[in-house]
C-alpha cells in the first residue's frame, strides 16, 4: 500500500455504518428528521470546543404518570446521522461543521467569548436551532478539575459486563446511586476556585450524556463539560479504547490550557491511577493533585478487584478515601481545599 493510500476501515465499522444508513432511510420515509443534541462543552476566550451529536431521536415514551421515560436503553435506539452538516452560531459568528460517521460533532471553532457559562446554538438540516452551553475559561484561571464518572460520582461497577449492560440499557436514571459526599466535594472545589473549569471525563457512551446530565443536576453536582466516547468500532479495532480516550483528552487539555493545573479525581476500580500517573509524568506542570476514591470491599469484589495503586513518588499530592467526605479531609490536609473551620 502506498503512503498516500487511505487506511483500511475495519469490516465491523463498515457494517455498522451500513446499518445506520439503512435505519436512517427507514426513519426518513416515516417523516422523521434529524436534530442536534449538544453536550456541555468548554473553551477559551478565543475558541470553543463544540461537542454534540446529529441524531434522529425516537418520540419519548410516557409512563403511568404522564412523564417522559428516561430508561437507559432508549438512549441507544436513536439513529446517528453520518456526516451531517451542522450550523453553529456562536459569538456573533456562523460556522458549518460536519459530524463524523457516528454522528458525533467534536470540533473547535473560533469565537470571542467572555468567561463563565455561555450559550450558542446548533442546527441540523435547517431544523429549529437547539441551544447549547459552554464554559469559557478565563485567561488568568490556573486551576481546574477533571473527574471520572463511573464509580467516582455514580455507583455503576462498570467493569462487570452484565451489570454495565444493565446500568446502561435497562436501569432508569432515577434508580442510579451517587457516591456519598462527592457532590459536596465538587461543589466546594467550585466555590474555593471561582472560574475553574469542571470536566467530567468518562468512558461511557455519548448516548447516555442526556441521562448523565440529568443525574448530575438531580444530585446537585456542579455543572461541567462532558467528555464521553462512542462505543462503536474504529478503523482498526472492534471497539474504542477507554484508556486511550481518557489519556488523549487529558493530553489535549494540557495543550489547550498550559497555564491550568488540574486536580484529577477517579477511583481504583479501573485504570484511573495508571492513567493519572502517566499523565503526571508526561505533564508534571499540569497536575495539581490526584484524588482516588477507593471502592468499598463489596464493590471491589464485584468489579473484579482493585488497581495496583502504584504511582510516581515525590510529585504532586495523591490522596485516597472511600467517599467524598474522606477525600475532602485529605485534600484539605494537603492544601488543595480551604479549611471550612
């Protein structure tokens, strides 16, 4: 194959795309149209990372009380619109961007914005524009928070395949359980560091982003940008790598905000410690500290054990505890949180 030849796409990725195209055609014959589904994003005073999906969304179900059903599986039956053209209006400018094969929109556009939460709009195929939110990081902000989701803010036991499927496809969002004390911890971090970006970085699928956003709001977690992933196949493998997703986004944040030092929050049930340790070694000036939530004994058994917990010594503070209250105490001791007394 010559250097100029395009990379060969995995057969499963091609099959997935054909299925999406077939489903899209059927939906359009029934008169359904595409819409933009934006996700909370982040940016600087000069640019914005626009994140969302172009989807044909099924009509909501109603439960016995007339409320819209939010059961997890319905998030996975929406039809992605491959390579959809999306019009983004932001900061007085209009940009046209293109979604990827899975309908995911993840691009950077130029925009003059003021710090804090701001709004803009996204529209697909001439449909009614949908309002999106973005957190703009001020030029003088030097602290931020990156927080994992599964088993860090929400008890999911994600490493267990069957339980992960149950949580994602079946379980109603109202039945999901927050990790005790984590909302209070993140809210105090927000108060102690005004203007600091809050980024929820998870290996979960973009399909569950609306459910996750409602969960965070219901349990009083501070609003933040959301960086999830697409569970589908890539050009060369069956499924995307969750570790690569987290590592890549951490490196990107370090490049985009070289003046920001990040507090990295995760758990010891997956690979967070190894990922954060590697990132600290690669970008020591971009890490303020690491906080690891230790799984409870029963959670650790069901999750298939704990990570090794090894990390470089002599660097930034590393703390651990079983819940948010414990992490608050440890972070206060090392000076990353103000002493409430």
